[in-house]
C-alpha cells in the first residue's frame, strides 16, 4: 500500500540526505512492512507543499502510547508509531 504524508522541510532534508531513517507519527493510520510512504515536503509557514517528495519503503513499524508529543486524547485514541525506512 502507498501512504501519503506531509513532512516539514527540516525533516524532509534530513531524510533526503540519508541522516534520518525513521519517522515518528501519530498512529491514526495503518502502516506495515513493505508499505511505501510517499513523503511530501510541507512548509508550515506558507501552508503549502514545496513540490519535493520522496518514497520510502517501510521496514518496521512499532506502535506505542508512552511518548507525549501529541495531545493525550489523540495518543489514547490512536497510539503512536515509529517507522524505520528500508
């Protein structure tokens, strides 16, 4: 399955450079090994896509509820997932 997600410029750049090989996301969608993440660079200042995108194959996905980057009610509802790239 192909899954499209927004990525802020600083994270997109790190992924493109090969420095960032994982993704931490709210687990409000299904993601499993061999799925493809289509990561589209999104500028939160302009609220527009930049036009840059990259595809990454999912190697592993772990869901958890122990990290607090998102509102507690959303974490309790969805949990979290950390996605590593192949």
